[in-house]
């Protein structure tokens, strides 16, 4: 079966557009057209089939306008594919109907218009609706298959047995609680009428209507009247012959709907916690059997009496379809509030008193086109991952510098702290700015509404603030790592975990306007969540603007109380310090020179060290005091003592050598003290050492600053004096370049010799 041809025509009786689709049959081709019935009503559609090869229909009756109709064939649908057995032939017809109508404007020309009376639930969002129809207020009734009954998880004796589900006679249940049970019981008896009058002067306002249909995100067409579900009217008791058809006038349409009676009952519970437990047990995932046991509504009258009326309403929010990635569906709550309000009025004033709830309606809207921008829907999650890719790059760069001792080497070469931090920060900032520029430019170039609809100046400010925050966070977190691979793994885990937590955890708090904004701000102290909040607002404004044909976020929108962008835009060196190094400034200042020695007199060999420490003698360039280094045991092996209580004192200009077999601790000792250069590559397990009276455990920054390694190396090869050090290396002679190479090699990372 394949499509042969298609054309359009207009039904002269209704003015409705018709799509005629010609399809191949088994032997002959067939034409299909749609005509409305004699009343021109949208709900009834007549299918017409015609054999065009022979000109003769198969068992068809000739209709007006020389067309042929399968007599008696009507379908209560607007479009679809149908198969017909005509004689010994099997025919297929694809029928498509437009939501637009062609009308004459008086000058003989046809004009195409779009109206709500020609539309279905999917088409109505595109039409201009200056006067939205008025729909009767509805309750969100549970489907008869899921109404509350006694189960293993819910054993209240006042609920009906499961047998009522087989006959479709289960009542809809309302739960009540409060401090005054007699008042609550009286209110419950007034909630549902004993009978319903469908012909009163008030129309349907006095009738309690409900539907089990799923609501849409708009209410231009109420799904209760356009779905296959019946409409229910709720009463305290349902009599015989309680099902009938009713024509409901909506706009210019008369919609025929099946109306059924549903019995309403109110049940008392001792506390609000009992209602909460019962509601949760009726949730499919709230009970071991995974059965749905749905309650219509719950009411907590708290401390209400005849002079004071306070009530809390429970409703089923499942119908909001809150997936976190799209607009929320309408919930049929207003009618529940109206019922409990009227119940109190009737108890207070009299049974004839009530507030009539006439209708609900949408706001007027212009004609719009259906525009779906998936970048706005997926933007918060996907773009969070894209932008956060910068974090592990900055983090691993800093940890690599620490692991390779590059920061220490630069400090030994004379690079001060100020220039180092400025250069490092500016380097990562430049990389981040280029990355974000390419990110926005590419998104704009391919036409993603996420970028093109939102004000570019707001995007620049937001991204600029965030990348500065991200770089600062990387500098802070780098102090926790000393291994490059570990930092990289943790960095990328952070990237993906932040996106997933933002999309499936944090976003629900952003959408829940009842959730405390204070806790939102607290969570946004984590930069990943502040990024997600900003991207979420960008996506919401872009999606809404694209959907209704306007712009996205502008500066005036920042002041919106619901805009989280207001809150969203709300160091570690190479040395291996404690992660709490920033707290050291709060400690009591200690002496930067010699302290009381920890060693005890053990003979004349250590008297020189002890005397130097006690007398604070600065003539010794290096003094080691009971220096120890212990490596922890691994894989079940005991801990390893590399240096065991070493003490020594070296005078200025003294040449000192260490001898010992492999594994004696020479390298560990040198890396702790680095005789003469003291770069502190390994932190001692206990004890300490002094360089020119400065403690290597607390004053390494001062030790680095006093080294002067570059100057000493240049002097050693006669390249410092006479202005030679100020010349560019490219202007050196061949011999001078060789001497410079020797000086550089001496500055590098020499190993101890034995």
C-alpha cells in the first residue's frame, strides 16, 4: 500500500478544509474524502470511498453531489486510517482533516482561518483564541479501576471491598480529619448533593462534575469533553438509570457526552498522619503489591469551629505530570476547595446557601506556531556538563604543577608569589573565556534559541562570573590532591554528578515555589548548582519566548522574584600544605627561629646540635633536630622507617656528604632537607630542621624567598656581574650560552650522590 496522490478541497456545506488522499488498493485505486454530517458538527465524520478505475462503486450507495458513501458508515473520530471490506475487495483510506476553515470574505475570495471550534486538543494551541470558552469546573476523579478499596496495605474497614472494581461501582472517597469530629462529619454530609439538577437556570454550576481524564497544560479545550472517558456527576447515592447522554454547549459547539453517576463518600481519620500514610500506601510505589488505591481528596479541618474555619486540602499532584523537563499540567483543585467552602456555608447559614462556581476559562491568546526548541528543554543538563568540563582541566593543571614540583622550581628561580598567582589565574581565565566564547558563538551560529533569544550581555556577565568562581574553586580544591590521576578522576566524577544531581534533584526544588528560597541559596553555594540554576532560567525564558513568539531573558527580568538568576550570580600553591592551611593565620604566632630542642643528651656526637639549638646559633646553615620519616605499611606490610631520629648541624660553607647503602634513607633525608637548597619535597613524620634559623615545617615560604638560587648559579659561571645578567640570552656568545646551560642544569633537580 502506498500513497498515490493527494489534493485539497473544501466542504461547501461547512467550509471545513478536507484533505483527499488517493491510495492504491489491491487491484484498483481508491479516493477518500471527509464530509461532516448534516448538522456540520465536528464530532461526527462520514467516510466516502469511490472506485476511480471503473467508475462504479462496490456495494456503495450514491450520495448527493455525485459522490459515493458506504451507507451507515460513521466514526466518532476526526482523522485516522480505516480499512473496509467491500465485496471481495479490501480497501484502505487515509483520512486527514485540517483545523483551519476556508470562508468567503464577501469578494468571492476564500480566506483561511483557524478557530477553536475546528480544532482538537493538539491543534488548539496554534489558533488565535480572543474569547476562550467557559468550561464547567471539574473534580479529578479516580478511574473506577483505581478507586480506594480495602487491600493488604490499607485495611480500614470503612473502605469497600475490591469486588466493586469488577462492577465499576466503587465510590470516590474523601478523607477527613481535625480536632472536631462532629463538625467534620457534618461538613462531609454537606459536600456531595443527594441529587443533581441538569436543567436548572444555573446550568451545570450546581452539579458536582468530575473526570478521570488526564489534563493538559492549557484548558482551551477541556480534555474531559474531548477524551473517551465519561463525565461523572458525584452524589451521595446513585439510583437506577443513572447513565445518560447530555449535550453540553461549548462555544459554538454542542458536545454530546456520556454522563454517569459516581457515589461520593467521606471517611473520618483520627489524624493527618493517618491520612498521609493512607495516601502514600495508595501510591503504586508505596505498597508491596504496587497497586493503585486512589483517594479523591483529603481535608484537615484542624481547629475549625462555627466561628473559625481553617482547612488544609490534599490533592493528587500526579496529574501535574511534573517530570522536571516540561511545563506542568493543570490540576483540578479549585472545585475541591469550592466544595468544602460550600459545605461550611450550608452548615453555617442553611442548606440552600452556596457559592456558585460557574466556569473556568483560559486567558485569551494570539495565533502562534508550534515551536519546539530542544536545546532549551535539554539545556540545563547538557550545557552544565559542557561548561563544567573546564573544572577538571584547571584542577589537573594545578595538581600536575604540585606533583612535578614546578611551583617550587619557579620559586627557586626567583618568581614571587604575586606574579605567580596573577599569571596562573590569568592563564586559566583566558582559556575559559575563549572556551565560553566558542560555546556561545557555536550555539548562536546553529540557531539554538537558548542563545539567540536571551540577552547576550546577561549571558556574558553570568558566564564571566561563573568561570571566575570555577577557577577559584579549582585553586581551593587543588590543595586536597597530590596525585594527578586521582584529581582527574574526582574532577570528571564531579562534572557528571553535578549535572545528574541538578537535573534530577536540584531542579525540582527550583520548580517548587513552596520550597524555602533560603535553602535554594544555601545549595547554590556549591558553584555547580549555581551554574545549573542560571542555565535553567535561561532555558525557561528561551523556551517560553520561542513558544509564544517573544524574546527570552532581559535585564528587566532579573528583578523577577521567581528568577533564580539573582542568586546564581551571587588558593592552592604547589607546596603540599594541609587542606586547612587557611586556618593557620588564626593560630597564635610562634617564633620563626629556634625552639626548644626535642632531643635529649645522648653523647658527645649530638652535643654540637643541641648547643646550636639552645644558643640559637645562626652560624650553622642547616640544623636537623631528631628528624624522622616513616612510610605507612601497604598490602599487609609493616610501616617502613626511612629516617630514624637524625640530628646534625652544618656550618656555613661546609661541604657535607652522605654515605650509605641503598635503602638507608639518603634520598628521603635529602628530600626533606635538600641540603643547601631545602625545598622540602617530603614532609617529616616528626622532628624538624632549620635553615638560617627558619623552621622547615612552618616557614618554607620564607626559606624559598631567601634562596637566591638563580643569582648564585649565574655568579658561579660568571654571568651575573657587569650587566651580563640583564642581557637577552639570544645575544650571548657561544661560550656564554654554554655557561648559561651549565647554570641552568645546576638549578634543576639534582639527585644526591653516594
